[in-house]
């Protein structure tokens, strides 16, 4: 992982057949190797992950720093 990613460790059954390796800031993806949900704080390339969605308030990303807390909601 690069410094542009916040990581949450989980174990999900996510289809990895739609995986890609380039993400923009604000996107959320699942890394099956690490069993982690990753929030992209900057543009990230070179790590194959399954996209999950994106952050609604991208302006909040610029205010995030190391060890900050954030809340995720399950979208139905």
C-alpha cells in the first residue's frame, strides 16, 4: 500500500473479477490479498483491488491526516 491509502481490515466476499489497478482520490476498494477496505486519499496505481464505491464529500479527504477516524455507511 502507498501513503495515499487508508486501510480497514475486514473479510468480505467481493467479486474480484471486476478488479482494476488504478483508483482516484475518494474511491473505495477491497484488497482481497490483505482483506482490507481501502479509501484512496490520493491517486493510487499498481495494486489490483475490487472497486466498492466512492466518498460523497471529497472535500473532507483533503482534511484527513494520519490516524484520523472516519465513518462508512452501508449503501442499499
